[in-house]
C-alpha cells in the first residue's frame, strides 16, 4: 500500500449543520497542524462539489452528511426523492470526485443494513462481517444505504464506516439514548452500537493511516435497550421507568421496521492504529454515562432540573 498523504487540510461534509460532522470539526480543531473546514455546498450539486474541492484542495474528506429524517427514519418513507438525492447521488458525487482528484474519503455510513438471521442468530455471538451482503431493507433509509455500500467499495480511495445507533455524552436529540428515553415503550434486543467518544477519534486515526474499504464501526459486543436504560436510571435519573413491548407491537406504531443486529469487529480491532483505545460496548457505555452525568451536572440539569421532556409522569 502506498504511503498515505499526511493529513493537512480536511473538508467535512455535514460539518455545517450535521451532528457527527460537527463533532469531527471540533475534534480536528484540537489537532496541531491540521486545518479543517465545513463544506458550504450541497453534495447533490456535482459542479459545486468539484469547485469546492478544487478551491479548498483538501488532503482528506470526511463525509458525515446524510438524511436520517426527523424525528426518525420514518420521515424517509414519505420523502424518497429527497432521501435519494443526498444519501445516494450526493454521496456518490463526493466519493467519485475525491477518487478523480486522489483525495482520501471517509464515509460515515450505517450498519443498519442487517438483521439477525439463522446464520447470525440473536444471542449467538456471531456477528455480520464486512464481507456479508446486506439482508435488511425494511426501511427506505436502510434501502438507500444498502445500495450505496457495494458501489462505494469500488472506489479505492474510500473508507466506509458502518456506524450503528450512535451515542454521545449528552442528551442531544440525535443521540440513541435520547431517542429511547423518550419512548413510552421500548423493544429489548441486544445490538451493536457506536460510542462516539471512542470511535470518532479512531476514525480520524484510521483516515490518517490511509485505511480504505468497509469497517464495522461499533464497539465490540452487544448491549440491549434495557441495559442502556438501566444505566440511564443509575447515572442520570433514578426515578425513570420504562416498559417493554414486542417487535410485533412496535410494528404497529412505526412506519418502517428497524434493523437489529450484531456486527463483528475483528477487522476494526485488527487494523486500529496504535494508541487508540476501544472498549467493549458495556464498558464503553458505563464510561459514557459517567461523562454524561458530569456534563449534565455542569449544565445544571442534574441533580433535579431535567427538562420536562425527559421527566416521566408518575403513574397512579
């Protein structure tokens, strides 16, 4: 493999208004000798993307832009052209132009393109590998992402990171924890998940190393919804309560089915640059909630000033 170009200038798609893109910009700003810029153009406009790449001359591109829908992926079911425009056309424009210009391109993609099956049964500990073909297209969001991966793999300059149920050290609306805390009822299924505090710095190190191809981008192992909410109760709100329901009952209140799976992280851990610590998911989650508790205390939300949207009404 040729020596990767040193990281000097980074252009971030989704860095202007996006969640992960914004976090990456904050992270890179702390790095010495690297300039970072949020993209100012829409990815679906190929001519604008090309002009910006030629003007900015980045050594590396991070693509964290994409439509996931608000408040969740059900939005994509009713906005298919808009979803395709960004998640397919835009993503390919960036990858293709970066390849033409010999720029390393990291794509923050998704691992929500699989569901447990007979060969990767729930509780078996057998996760989907990077070579497995997507088997979940229950939601239009996942369909678009499932189309993309085989195409992105064709670009020798691209590193594709399969992010799942991303979790941050706060209660921003995009955080997986925030989403499930607000639900009246949750399914209780073990899943692979991505603790951003650990994995976003890893993505930067991987890009600097010049890694390419697909990576399952989650902490090793799985954790269930109940285990996550139990940690929330332990560290954030001891009065919080939740109820479970079945996948069949969940299907009655959502437009599109959700992906549940375990991803195999053998390749990720094998290729991880030196000095990067990635904990197993249960350890990583516990540490995440410890940081969240500290952050929310500093914000004045804890111990007893949580916004109303997070407070459960007491049941008589």
